[in-house]
């Protein structure tokens, strides 16, 4: 077979995509023909040398992008973690911030009546006769703390003395929601309970 035909078949021979018969014919010819054997060696050398250079250059931009992306993800993660920790510390340690986002006022009352006769007693929340739910973070909830000796009865009046909420029973360690109360209005809270010391929280 002529060398020109063999040279046309050599690329398929190198890539191993020719049939077995063609491979056998080309192999026999290469065994006898130095010119075609040299041509084959040159083609194999070019193939080995050029392919890695091309792949390396092509993949380089993607490696740079991936490295940059990884750095951005790490920085964003560290920044988010730092802000979360700082925010938690601020809320826990700074009283003003804590009171703004998690408002709460407490009342302490000592009930000591003759023959343990239950009467309505006004609550004073941290020295204030009336309680006002000023912001959106108030839950409008009254808590009978778990350490209290017994259940309490609660009623609420508006600033003019009108009863807004009738008697509500609150067991120790439980709370009630006062959805009827409006924001930015003054309310008077009264309780009736057995003799003892009571801690009441408003949130």
C-alpha cells in the first residue's frame, strides 16, 4: 500500500479508532517503512506535547475563579459568624438594647390581710402606677412567676377606672395574653390572692 494512504490512516491508527483490519495493514506497513514510522513518531510526539499545554492553559482561568470563590465564601462565613456573636453579646450585655427588643417590667407585692381575706391590690411596675405598652415588641402578657405561692386573680382597668378585663385566673408558672389592651395607653393592674409575696412580670 502506498505511503500517502498509510499517512492518511495514521491519525486514526494513533487514536485507535480504526478497525482491526486497518490497524493490521498499517502496522505491517510501519514495520517495513522507515519513512512512515518516522512520520508516526513525529505525530505521536506532537500529540503528547501539545495536549497537556492546551489543557493547562484552558483550565487556568477556572482554577483562579474557583480559588477566588472559595476565599469569598470563607470571608462571608466568618463575617456572618462574627456579626451573630457580636449581636448576641450586645443584646445580652447592653440593658437598653435588651429592654428595647425584649421589654419586661416587674412588680413585687406583699399581701397580708386579716383572716387571709382576699381583696384587690394594685400592682406597681417598677414604681409606676400604670403600665403602658409603648412599642411593637411588647407581648402584652402577664406572668405569674413559678416561685409564687399560689394562683392569682387579675383584672385590668383603664386610666379612668373602667374595668377593661374581668377576673383572669393565672396559676404559678403560667401566663395570660391580654390581646384586648391597646398600645400606648395607660392601664392599672390589680390582683387578688392569698397572703404572701408575689412576683409578677409584664412582657
